[in-house]
C-alpha cells in the first residue's frame, strides 16, 4: 500500500536547497508539524520569541495563530496530568511593602533560577506615581494618585489605563481584578471597585461600587449586599485576591470575621444599580476567635489557584499554626478544609507571623521570625532565608507588630504564555 | 515467566520488513505500541508480514528496541517500573547524535509512536532550552534567512524577551 505521507527521503529531497551537508543540519529540516511539537516543549513564550528569530521557517511556525492554541492545550494537559510539577515549574515574585507609603519601593521574594525574572525591575519600570493595589496571575492593578487605575504586565511591560471610574471616590476604596482566557483566544478582564460601605439599612451591609469589563470598555455602578448579622460591627475590607474567578476580601471588625466573595462572571451588561449578591464566607469552625483572630495573626493567599487561610497564635513557648483551604467545588456549599496543624517551638522572646504563602508549593510559607523573613517548610523545623531582592534589602529588623501593621504582599506568578492585555475597542 | 503457563496466550509474531530489506520478528504486543502497526494488525485478515518502505533497518531496530522496553513494562506497571522506564528513556536519548535523532524522530512519527515522538521532541527541545539565538543557530547549523532589518524589527517589537 502506498503511503500518503512523504517519506523522510522525499522530505530531504524537497529541502535540499536548505540542507547541503545534511548530517549536521537535519534538525533544521524537520517538518513543520514536528518542529511545532518541539516548540510546544519550550518553557516560556520568551524562549519562543527568541527561537522565532532563528530563521524564517521557525518564525512562521511560532507566529502561526494555530501555535498559541496548541501551546495552551499542551500547558492545560501538563497541568491536568501532574498539577504539582506544573505549578512548581512556574516562576513567581512576591512583592511586599511594609510601610504606609504605598509608593515606597517594594521588597521582593523571588523564585530561584528563573531566567525570565532577570529582566524585571519593578521599582524602575512601574509607571511614575503609581502604587500596586492587586495582583492576578502575571498582572498587576496599579493606581495613580488614588484616581486612575491601570492593568500592567510587568514582564512584557504592557500597560493599559482604564477610563475614569464613577465618582464620588475616596481613598478608602478597595479594588481587585480577574482576567480570563476566552474561547476566541482573547483575554477578558474585569475590575471591581468597592467605594463605600454602610450598615444603615436594617438587615444588610450595603456596598457601593463599580465594575469594569474590558469587553464593554466601560464602568458600571454596582451595589452589593450581605446580611448584617454575619459580620456585626465590621469596619473594613481589604483589596481583593482571586481564586477560581471569585474575588475575596477579608472582613475585619477589630478581629477577623470572614470573607466576602464577589463573583463577576455574570455578564457585563447587567443594569446599573441592580443589587447583586455577594457571598459571605464564614471562618472555619476551629478558627480561634476574639483576640486570636486579630489581623496580625491571620494570613490569606492563593496557592496553586486555591484560597488558603492561616492562623498562628502564640501559646507559652510555642506557636500553634493552622492552615485551611477553601473547597469551592460546589459553589452553593463551600467549606474550609484544614490542611496543616503544627506546633512551632520557639525561644521565649521570639515573635513569629505568617507573611505570605508560596504560590506554587503547597508545603511552604514565608514567615517573619525573629525579625527576619524566612522560607518555612510546614511541619519541619527548618527555616531558610528567603531569596530576597529589592532596593530596601537587607530588610531592616522589624518588630512584628510594626511589620504587620502596614504589610501587604502581592503575588505574581508567570504562566508560560504571558497574559496579553486586550485593547479596549471603544475608548 | 513460569514454564508451566503453556496454555492460553499464544503470542502472535509479526515480521516487519524495513526499506533496506532487513526484517525483524517481534511480538504483536511490542509492535502495536506503534499506532500505525496497530491499525494494520486490527484490519481483518491482516498478514503477519508488514513492509515499511519508509524506514531504514537501523532506525526501525532502535524504534522496536524502545517498544520492547515499554511493552514489557506495561504488563506489570507499578511505580518502580515507571522510574526504571524514565531512567531507560534518559539513557536512550542521551548520546544520540543529530543524524540518528532526526531519523528516529521521522521513523517514530511515520509509525505513529506517540510516546516515542514525545521523548524525542523533548530531547530536541532540551537542545534549544537556555541557549541564545546565535547558539541555537550554531547547534543546528542554521543560517538566518531574514531580510536585512526584519530580525531587528521582531527584536524591537518584543524587546522584553531579549533582555
């Protein structure tokens, strides 16, 4: 039977113009299909772009629209077949600041051995006068002079200023954003702003805010509410973190009361002023209440895409550390699963607190201990000084209360294909 | 294998004939690791002799060596075997010269040996990873065929990737 596919001998004849001394050039005459298979196995778009200037044919294969789709499919396959090794291969940066001045340069915890992080200089490349307000995957939400917001990709330096949000605005407003890859291969992102909250209504806490959707290119007003009884006397929210497309913020009423969760996945075209439900998520059953739930003892963050919560309380000569993950497979019934409970021995005067979660490794957290920042493998009496960099380093010695008073951490995880910020069509 | 189990499984043997006339006698279970052969065998009334006019004996031999290893380990798969397989694969591709790598890859692709294609394309990718553009061209003896200015333009458009 005759094969339809050309043999490799025929292939060689066809490409003889490229290859004269075939023996050492053979890889360069691989057919486009196999070449594509090779490129799929490169770790990051950065290496792909570098490969694309090797020769015209490599450029053709890599810039073909089909390639990005195949690349995403391949990454999805890798993530679903072995999620922990997929995640552990992703470089990350945890940007943090410890002062009230949000424009102050940040410190960075960086993942080791990452080529792509070499080119990123946060303190010099951020737009002037802007401060980081939220992060999602490889994007940052920046705010300039408490007025204008922009989405920024620190790796590709792509930057998009958003139109002005509805007023009146104030400096207490909280924000967060989420982006998602659509079926058409484009990214869509949504920004949430909570401008004002009041509990004057009888039964509900009411949150006035606005949402922005990149598809419409517009802000629309949004009012959210949740029953007041869930968080009596609540005072403040925080900027949002995102897990599974839902935006979460801690509710603090002197002590931590729970989380509010905003689902922005409903369409962008819903009417202004229509009241939307936000969900209140209570704390885990075995979460320490009262003084144990003061903000400096509580940390939350996203680990491999899932929301985690920690509480660390001092008892005599040891610390009691608990870590939970939110299980939200069933959206109508979310609950906390306790993953770790460990006792950490300390010297008498030592003070400790969880500063941030490792975004990709479920068993590692970053801990402030004896006024220094350490990488801590949960359950092991092993602390290693984190890989830190930044203009402020080495860290000045922090008192734990000062450290956590203004401490904020923003985790940036760099997927193999950087998020492309869409151009707004009607702006 | 215990000698007492003479009963049930009569392993069918296939003859694979390469382009240069070299033939290989292999168990069906080994040869059907290759999708193309699996398809031929599944056809009703297929013969035991399969001619492969597009694959040279040397490379067919290597492909079958790989199949044999992986077919054996499939029957009693456990974690330990998985490790052994990985180690074996690593050895298999470690010292391949580009000539062999190319012909193996073409043969594996032609015979639809998906896992072997995975292994070999991964090997080629490993020869690219961490290299600068010039080093890649040097490794694969590729000459840039861009018009003057074209390369610069791509560099400029994606300057972040070259920092």
